[in-house]
C-alpha cells in the first residue's frame, strides 16, 4: 500500500517537474520571439531612417513635438507651478511658525463657519482620527477613522507648511460618486382596489448590505475618498476602478481646459479615509449636494 | 578635351506621400499626447516623491522666533473660538435622529440622556394609477423644532393613505379621514405634516418603514414627550 502511494507520488512529482520545465521553456522561447520581433522591427526602422531621413523626419517630428508639448504642459510646468515657493497656497508666517496651534485655530474657524450653514456638514480632524457630521455646531455622528492616506501633493503641502496649509474658509462639495444610492428609493404602484392592496406583502425589507465607497469632490481641488474599513467584494472593487477611470477622464478634460485657457493645470489633493461601513453610509447619505467641509490635517 | 557624357539625372519630383507622413505623425503624436495628459495627474504624483527626496521641504530656519512668540496670542484666540463654538450646542434637551441606522439619541448639552431605536421613512415612491400623483415617503434631514405637542392624537389621514390601500379618496375634512389610536399616546409636530409619534407596529421599530414621520416605542415616546418642549430642537440626519 505504502509502495503504491510512493510510486504515485513520484509520478505526480515527475509530472509537475515536466510541466514546470515546459512552462519555463515556453516562457523563454516566447520572450525570445518577442525580442526578435521587436529587434527586427527596430532594425527595419533604422534602415528606413537611413534610406529616407526626410520621410522619417516628416513622420517623427510632429509626433515627437506633440509628445514634448504634452509632457511640458501636463507634467513639467504644473510641477514648477506647484513646487515654486508659495505656489499652491500662500502660507501665513504665523501659521508656519506656531504650526500645531495655528492649525487648531484655523480648524475652529472653519467649524464656526460650518455652523453658520443651515444644512449638514462634515468635519475631518486627522489629529484625532475623527470624521464628524454636524449641523449648527451640534455633533450628530462621530466616526472613528481607522486609516488615513493622503496623496503625494497633499503630503508635500502638509510637510511644507506644517499646518493645514489651507485658508480658513470651508470647502464646498461639488460632485460625489458612490457605490450606494444617495436615497434607496423603491418605486411602488398604487393598488387598483383594496383586494389588491391586501394581497401586497406589507412586511418591510431591510436594505441589503452593500460595500460602501464614495468619492467626494470639493472645491479648491480637494478630493475625499471615503471607504469602509471592512474588506470589499470584487464587484465593488471593480466599481471603484471604474470611478478612478472616470476621474482620469475628468482630470484629462481638466488639464485640456486649463491649457485652452492658457493656465497651468494644478494637482488634485486626495485624502482617503477608512471608516466603518455604517458610518460611511450614514455620512454619505446625510451630506447634501453642496455640503461644507472643515479639514485639519496636522 | 572631350567631356565624358554624364547620365541624365531624373527630374526631382515632389515625393508622394510626404504630406501623408506628416499627417500620420501628427495623428500618432496626438494619441500619445492624449495618453500623457490623461496620465499626467498620476505622473505628477510620482514626481512629488522625487521632490521629497530632495530634502525636507521646510527648513528649521522657517520657524522664526517672532512666529513662536505669537503662540500665546494664538492660544487666547483658540480659547475664545472654542468658547464660541461650544456655546452653539443647545443646553436644553434636544433629539438627534439617524435615518440611516433608525436610532435616536435624546441629549442635554453633550450628555446623552436616552437612546434607542425608532423608525423613519421607507423611501417608497408611491405612484397613483389614476391621477399620476407621486408621494415620496422619506424623512427630511436637517434641523427642526417642535411646533406642537399633543396627547392622544388623532390622525387625519392624507390622500396617500387611501391611495396606498386602493380606496377612494374622501373629500377634505371628511370624518372618514380621522383615525384614533394609531399614533400612540403622544405626538409632536415638526411642521409640513411630519411628526414624532408612537406606533401600533412595535416590531418594525429599527426599520425604515414610515411615511416620513419618526415612530418611537411607547416608553421612549413618553420620555421624549416629557423632555422636549415647544421650540426644542430636533436634528435629523
């Protein structure tokens, strides 16, 4: 019995070894073919350039010019714009000096401004890892932020000014995308008579638990990405990928319109926060279309 | 001296396809440029990493002595702002309702006196077949005030209550519209037909089932009715 098992195991391992060997050989030969193809293509191009340099220049020059223009306009000049001293936001000397206190003061001023609004607003305090829904100075819901990530432009800004680096004004919501509907509307047609009404099941249905992710686009090029801290299903992840693609298109349109208006495109400052699913859902649904945001980074 | 006859050079003709090559080059360039512009934000992000390697973005010399001296002033300003901000919280009892979780909190200042479950709007959009009218059963969000308090309230059924049951809608003011006992022992009006009241369907508490009102359990309703006065604030989110 043992011998039989051993011989079967040996056969299986031999098969695995053979399979792996064949795979490696296939990979090597495949990449060889690719290299050969590209090599021959490059050699053909070189031959063509040597044979007819003017024709080659006629093809390559406009393409290269467009690429260089795009690199300059899309990357080099905006970076120069962002990285020059005081380029993104003018920093107050006071704020740079009394870093922590000044950022606290700026945040309180933002919160007071938020309290003047008649609608619900959001305040995010990264120091305390708290996202708070509030109206008229009353904290309605305080969500603990499990994880905070900021993109490089925002991190650079934060390090540079050691404070909020934003003026004391609150941010205003401009656009929002989410994996859940803002209002979970269920359409129901009125019954024709009381008999039909009696046959309709009146038991309420709880909303199905769906993964929550939302992208809140504010003015002054600030984006808050809020997502649940619990792991997400593949479908929601695909939807998030789609939102990022849409944001890519939006950003492309933004760069193009800036260039048309002869202005340098600027960077987006992205803050990503992970909160619990319930908190994310409650916050997203409570925020009105032009909600205010008070933000404190450091 | 005899000149060696040279073979006649072919007349230089404009090369066909040069214009096409320029066009093709421009088209390729446009495609590549679009791709670069599309990826520009991400590429710029990556460039910031390089900028960060160049040293700390802020030198220590930037923390000037004059700025540090100002800290005492800022502390006083912060204390003032903090005082101003904390004064915004109502010192009387007020109610906070979550339509997302279907829960409530009765608070006084920042202290939670009582909390529990409630029922809020079901987000059903009812459409009438005959008139084409639509009713959205949602609880409004924002800040409200208690406008009226009533014991043993009578429900004056609106049109949708009849449409929902497939019954003919009676004329306004008809006694058919009055229903007793369905709103529980107390009701508090928030305006525009929205109320905080009790329910016969206690088992649905904690679920979004109402037509826009806030339903509470009997004990919670009594406690809230006693705690809130006319003009007390109700926050719904």
